[in-house]
């Protein structure tokens, strides 16, 4: 049965994770913490991590297969989460309305 007493965290890593920066996420210390969290995701088995930057209006898409070389999506682009979500994409313009 559903309900609050039966709710639990999923026992494993997400296939695809999205982190959206807040106003405090633009310092060198925050950059290190974000990178460490991304590394944790990949160690746990996550395939793709997005770092969404509301100020720059960009999405940095990191893949477990090449975690140090993000694909950067800008307005006008369609961001994907390959290989985590094959065939799925979202217009960057629709994220930053």
C-alpha cells in the first residue's frame, strides 16, 4: 500500500541526475563540492549528471564515460541525457523561461 510510512529512497543510484545551482554555488569552494558530488554520482553508477546554471543559462552535461569533458548546451540547443535516456531531449529555452 502507498502512503508516507511506506515511502523509501530508491536503493541505488539514479540513471540520470540533475543539479540546479543556487546563488551560493558560484564560489571556488562550491565548484569543488559540486565536482565531488558529481564524482559520487558516477561512483554510484549514475550515467549522466546535468549541472544547470541559471545565471549563464546553460546546461553542462557530464557523462560517466568522459566525466571531465561536459557537453555544454545553450539557449537554442536541445539538451539530451544520452545514454541514460535514449531519444529524450528538452529545449534549453524551455528550461530558462
